């Protein structure tokens, strides 16, 4: 089966971020499913300003846009801030969405971990709305909501709840399958 490529990012800058841990579990599961995912860090992405954009995309933004453009799929792990996506994530998405929208036609899997007992239900709902606007096909499930995240991980980064680990594996298998089925395939070289 041909390997397909994804980019993966978490909407957190925290060194010990639960969402970065979750993202890495998803990246490992994606690899097992034949989807090579490259992790991107949003730390260097500046705040969006139309004045800056007029002069040109900053290097960190250009790098992010290129990585998204070249990938067939996206894996996004989002924390939840005030029932929505954190500014860090929305800001990065806003830069990448500027014309030509680098998200156009991508296939995405989303997941999230938060301190509260709903485990990013509201943030993921908000993220889906944004991604629909950008013509991203977001997989409907299985939905991965890691609640009470401070107590959800083992010291080695694995999840204590085996059902959540299984949901991640299934989500990544579906992402690999859907991406292979829907992403534009490279054209074979013309004969003769
Ligand atoms: C401004 C702010 C708002 C927050 N709002 C919520 C919330 O609505 N629901 C929730 O479960 N946790 C909320 N939290 C706690 C987050 O769950 C937690 O900080 C975050 O998920 C950590 O993710 P990370 O470890 O990936 O950085 C909030 C935290 C901050 C800083």
C-alpha cells in the first residue's frame, strides 16, 4: 500500500502539553496504518496581522503553509479554552487559510485532551466548524475526548484508558483509508 503523508499539530505551546502527548500517540498509530505524519510546532507562528501579510508571509508561516499544502491529511489535537479552540491554534489556522487556502481539500482527524470532564467536546465542535469553512473533510469519528487529562496519562506518555487508545488507532486507520481513497493521486508518466 502506498504511504500517504500528513502533518500533525497540537494547539498548545506548553512543554508538557497533554495534547502534544495525545498527538504523538496519534502519530504512532497513523504510522502503523501506513500514514507518515510530521509533527509541526506552532511556537514561532506570530499573531496574524493583515499589515504583516501585505508585506509577505513570515518565514514560520510560510513553512507551516508549505507543510500543510504538501500533506494529504491533517491530525490536530486541540485543548479547550473557554469551550472553544485556543487562540494559538485558531491563529495558526487563520494564517494557513489565507489565499490560496492551503487547507483546501485536506482530510483531517481531530482529537483533544482537557482538564474538564467533557474532554474538549466543545472545542472539537468549534474546530469542525472552522475546518468546514476551509473545505477540510473532517472524519466524524471515532471521537477522542480525553477528559481529566491531568490523570489520564502514564509517565511513559501512553493513555491509562485502553478504550481511548483503541479509538485513536481506529481513527488513524480511517484517516489513512479515507486519505488513500480521496486524496488526488500522482499522475502516471505519459507513455512513450
Ligand atoms: C484560558 C483557559 C481556558 C480554559 N478553559 C477550559 C474549558 O473550557 N474546558 C476545559 O476542560 N478546560 C479548560 N481549560 C483548562 C485546559 O483544559 C488545559 O489548560 C489545557 O487543556 C491544557 O492543554 P495542554 O496540556 O495541551 O496545554 C482552560 C485553560 C485556560 C488557560
